[in-house]
C-alpha cells in the first residue's frame, strides 16, 4: 500500500499498487483515503477525479462522500467548491484530507490554464485568418484587457451597456467588424463615443477644454500607461487641488489693485441642512471662497457677523474690500451694520436678484394683478391635474406653460407671459372644442367629461388673455 501524504496528519490517502485499472462506473477502485476524523473511505475512481469523492444525485445534484452533505443543484462545480473550500454557493467540507484537497486544487488550476490556452489559440487563429492590422496588443495584453473589461463591467457603479469594444474582443468574429474598416479619425471618434454612451456622460462634455487637451497630449505621448480610477480619485485629486490653489494665488495680487466684493448667500436643502456660501468678485471674475455649515446653529445677527468678520478680516483683509453684497434678510442687514460700524470704508449692497424678487412679490399683491394671477393659477392647475387634458393642451398650443415657483415670485409673471404668448392658440382651442363638443363627449369615459369643466373655465380664460397684455407691459 502506498500512502499519499506524510502520514503524520489526521487525514491521509492510500493507493494499492496492484496495477489493476480503476473504474468509476463499476466502483472497483482500490484507492482508499482516511478522513480527518480517522474514517477510511474507498474511492470510486482516480483520486484526481472529483466524482470519485462524491455521488451524483438527481439531474444536477451531488452528495459528498466525506460528510454526506447533499445539494440538488450545482453538479461538478459545486462539488469541487465543496471539496476544495473554494468561495462559492456551498459550504466547504471539513473532513477532506489536506493532501486530497491539494490534488483537487491542482486539477482546478490545470483546468483554468487549459481554458486560457484554448482562448489564446482561438485568438491566434483569428489574427492569422483576418490579418487585423489594427491589433496593437500582444496575447498577454489581450488577456489582461479582457480581464480588466470583465471586472470593470461587474462593478455596480459601471454601465451594463452591451458594447462591442474593439480593443477587448471576447471571441474571434466570423468576419471583420465594421469599425475595422473605418478611418483612423472615425475610429477615434467611435471609441470615445462608446465610452461616453456606456458611462452616461453627456456629449457636450467633449467640448470641455480639459478633455480636448488630455486627448491631444495622449496623441503626442504615444503609448503611455493609462491612469487608474484609484489614481484619479487619490493622488491626482491632491495634485490638481494644489495646482488650483497656486493658480488662485496669482489672482490675490489683483485684490489690492482692483478691490474685492465678497458675496454671501444662504440656503436650506430638503434635508434641512443649512449652508452659507461665500464668493469673491474681483476684476470681472467670480470665485468660490468657502462654505460654512450652519446646520443646528441659530442664525441670528451675532452668528452671521462672526462668519462674515472671519472672512473679511482674517481670510481676505479688510483693506482690500470695497463693498459687500448680502441677503436682504433682517439678520444679515443687522450683521452688515455691525461690520460697517467697525470698518467705515466698506459699504453694504443688497442682493439685486432678491430685491427684484421682493419687488415682484409686492406687485403681485395689487388687486388688479392679484386677480389675474389667481385666475392663471387656477387654469394652469386645471390643465396639469388631468393627464389626458394636459397632453391635449400640449398638442394644441404647441408646448408647455411655465409654472410658478412658490419662493420665486418672478416665475408668476413668466407664467403669465406663457399664457400671453399663446393666447391665439388658446382661443382657437376653445372655439374648436365648442364646435366638436358632442363628438368629443362620446369619446370620453363616463364621469370624465372634462368639457363640462372646461365650460366654466373658458369664460375665465377668454377674459384673462386680454388683461395679460396690460399687466405684462405695465410690469
């Protein structure tokens, strides 16, 4: 009897050297193994064969010969993972002798190597048959690209678009692809378009000067290493930040010459996170300076003054500041008065956009304007509350109405303007439905005769349209 293994461990394999051939089907193998628990088991065939260590069950199931664990699916693959302790969908067997596990792992490695050899042989054959002059990579590089492409598209953050990448073919095509016959210029455009489309990048991003500069530099340098995602999100971020910081220092030299106008704006997100942004305007250029997280803080005049004074005195320098632009809120006004009392040469200017917004809010409160605005809102709500009616409106007037925003009062007048610009289409639509009323009612479902509702709105709409011109011109 010949022992496979050292014999000192808890598990060992024994094979009788009688010269008789073993048979898996007949179960006449004279190979024995000893489990880690000390139990001796006779194999059904060669020790290298996976099915010698288990029994097929059903159509695609198995039963382990060491621990009697069974499964109704997976077949040879799951049995191999179970015996070798490979990661997969089955639990590893703890009774397999270590030397048997090593033999099976070696067989798995040989099978993978054989599969790679077959793939490379097919690729070689394809290259010889079709004479791909555009193939720039060797077989090893081709395998690496295949592996990288497969890993990239297995990432959840990557697109799953089924694109046929010219630089990483998974199999030999039966005939040359269309993009092989294209010119170099067309092939470059096609390759970049696939990258943009596969990763949901808008095409207008190709107009970015940084993108064009990167492509031109790549053409000049030739075959260089492509940066990886970890490098772009890691050390290259720090490098670009330092470059931008050094570039900003050149603009600081203009602060003493032209003066600086700090701008402050605050907003609250839907998650109730409050942010205060500081911008710097100098010599026709606007720069973002910093952000202050004011979540959980009481935004009174003292807190706002502390944030503003830190920017003015410590980060910019009060001698460079000519004026400061802030929100029109009472707390910001009070904070700016405290700052101006300390620095007499600084003036405060209210935000023009906020000022116009408040002006339009007051104009909207006039009786004659308020009546028109309310009528327009009711009609707009009526249009958009019914999907079928909304689709009909969009078809008849040739577009959409501009809807108002509750916090942007200027959008109310934009809504009125959208009515005013399409008043002829609205009038034609109203008269058309009066003529075709009986026919349209028959097409509608019972209880959804919105033409009856339209009759009540039609008088308001026809009366509204002539009034819009006076309000629009007067504002």
